[in-house]
C-alpha cells in the first residue's frame, strides 16, 4: 500500500472517530438510525478533502474535525434520502441494508432530517472567528439547497431533461459537485488561505467532483456488489442516464482521467505543497469502490 | 374584528409577503413545490411571535423579516415531511392537497430538504452582528434536531412510549414547543433584550406552545375539515394519543386555558409592554382553525 493510501486510511478513521464522538449516544430509534447511517464505513471523501486542504493552510485539528464531520453528516443524510423507495429505492448501501430497510421509511426520513441541523449546529460551534464561521455556514447551506445538492437530486430522479453530456454534467455538479467543492472551499476559509488560492481549489474541486461521479457510474457497471457494496447495475435497472449510457464506457473512462489531469494542472498554480491533493485526483479515478 | 386580530392579519401578510420574496421563482418542479408548500395560507404563528417580540425590543424590520421567514421555512418543511405516507399520511393541509399529493412523494421529501438549508442560509445573512447571528443559528439548529422537532416527531409516530400526560407533554414540547420557544428566544436575541427577559419569554413560549398543541388536538375533534382545512378526526383514525384521548375533551380545554393564563402571568414579570403577547395567549386557545 502506498504512503498516500495509508494517509487516506488514517484520515478516514480520524473522520469516523470524530463522527462517532459527536453523534447522539442514547438508545432511541432516531439516534440508532443516525449512527447506523453515518458509521457505516463510508469513504469519507469530503472529510479527506477538508483534511488535505487543512494540510496546506493553518487551521487547528479540532476545527478541521468539526468541519469535516458537519459536511459528512450532510452527505450521509443525502444518501439516506436518495436510497428511499420513492427515490432510488436501493436496498444496499456499502454492503449493508439501507436505513429504510434496516429501520423503516419514516425513521430513515427523520434520521436524515436530524443529521442536517446537527451539521449546522456543529458549524456554529467551530472554534474559529465569527465571520469565518458565518461564511462557512453560508457556503454549506447554499451547497446543499435547491441550487445545489437537493436541486441536483430532483433533476436526477426526474431525469427527462437530462439528455446529453452538458445537462448530465450540470446535474452532477449540483448533486455531488457542489458539496465536494464546498468541502474544499470551507476548509480553505478555515485554514486562512488567500481568496485566490481558495478559488483555484474550488476549480480543482469541480474537476475531481465530476471525475468522482463518472467513476461512480463506471463502478456501477463494472463492480459486483460484493466489492462496491451497492446493487450492481442498479443505474441501468432504473433506466438512469449515466456517462457510460450516453458516451460509452471507454469514453467515460477517458473523460474521468482527463478531468483528474485538469484538476492536477490547476493545483500547479498554487505555490504550496499540493502533492496529496494531486494524489487524490489519481486515486478518485482509479478506485473500484 | 378586534384591533389585535387586525394586527395578526397584518403580521401574517407581512410574513407571507417576505416568504414570497425569498423563495425561488423559477419553474423547476422543486421550486414550484417549495412555493406551493410555503405559500399556502398558513397561520404564521412563528413569524407572528418573532414580530411581537420584536415590538418590545430594538431590531430592524428587515432583520425580523429574515428571522421570521427562516423559522417559518423550517416549520413548513416539517409539515411536508409529517404529512408523508410513511408518517401521518395526510391528504389535506390547510384545505388543499398535501405536497406529496399535489406533486409526488420524492418531490415532497426534496422540497422539505431544500427548505431547511434555505433557512440556514437566510439566518447567516441576517443584517446583525456576527455573534448574535451565530447564537440564532445555533438555537434554531438545536430546536429542529434530534433533541427538538425531529426527535418529537419520531416519538409521535412511534408513540408506544407516549402513554400519559407527562410523556405526551414531553413529546409535544420537542415536536412543536421547541421551535415556538426558539422563535421567541431568537427574536429576543435579535432585539437586544436582556438575558433575563429572554429567559422569561422562553418560559412564556413553552406555556403557549403546549397550549397551542392541545388546542390543535381539540380542533381535530371539533372542527369539520371545511373549517380546519385538515381531515376531521384524523388523529383518532390513526389511533394517535392526544390530550383529549388521555384526559377527555373538557379537561383538555381547561388545561389549554390554564397554560395560556400561566403564560400571561409570566409576561407580568417583564417590565415592558407585553400586551400583544398576552393577547396572543388568549387567541391561541380560542382559535377554531
């Protein structure tokens, strides 16, 4: 295993450990569902991005942990709701029953509904100066709203208007790209990076966010559920428009590689050590799960 | 119509007008569902509380409008989700089809999911000093999370543990009382009231919040849907534990009256003109819808 992969595992477990600490511990069905949905061995891409950006700036470990956890809570809530019968109707997530399968539909909806404000409560409590906390809250709120994540999700499920690569890109940028970009942006704000550097990192974020999504579509076709932890071919089964369905598998792989390369080129414009962010771009398009 | 009722109507339309302005205007199904769910002639109790508390302190009209709108968005999202088939399965809300009936279930879930972050985005943008904005965000986030509104809702739908007045009170305090209390608390913070005054107003809020809920249960039994805008007797149909089902209708009415009286007595301890808040307590337990 490479040094970088070791670092990713270290950051994954740092994120999971902090999530474990901040989630409610009581035995109510709501708290159990919240913990089940969050502490399920996720990839923790967004926390990893927060930590990697944190490396190149100056933020306390504690504040990065809080930011990483808050953003991951938002991501996890979105997965719970995406999996619901009225949306993607998925039974498996990361190899385990989805939250509505393990509990019930109402509990799953409410677990998601409770993770979201917990994220904002955490953000309001970050150990940082007030105006930066407010910028972070605004960025996260905007990224997960009707112009961001939720707006992308509704386009995904009512996908009649998604017919070509341009509209597919736009949908994915909203659905996953915005929150990925925000993870990077807010970590940059928290780390005291210059506005110009934050802008470049956001551009990098939009490239790797899209690359990540294309790779997800590729994994859905190529990886059996024993490896991916999802139902294999579930996109095709649901007649979802994906990169491979529009452009073919080979072309999709090339596009993901190109996006990773473009992301890495943007990093060259930042006069700090961005080697790990560069390795992440490669990792994103080579992963099998 | 009394002068106070005129004021309520004026505040209702002020709140609705501001909501109209801040909701997205495009014709996407998500934006249409958000507008449909919010601009539906609601009672605007929480905005009214914000405005009434604002009257006794010093806050700009603009900042009160933003706070009122943000809290109402949270309330409206919770109604959309409460009405879902997997929860209360209600077809009517304020005399019109519920959001999942008018659109579909996925759209309803997502409209709720989009209203919540819009509320936090608004709060991060209130025209006020940073530390007060952060206190407000924290208070709202906490009130609508697993220890507040969402925690109360899950107790309501899995109501096996709600068997007596004490546990019913606790459930309702979480489900509706917390957000009502927060409307008052955050308006107090925004208006620069003293901490002691805010504490008294919170106590008043917990009394009238509970009174409001009991009155809701009474309305469910007594008012035909043509007046209440809801399915008459829907609580009984769903075997819901309510105040009338536990204590009887007569006793429930007495309790609501007592709570309103207690709320008014607390107001006497505040050395400012709280006449309108006092009138609101009376209004809450006399309303038929």
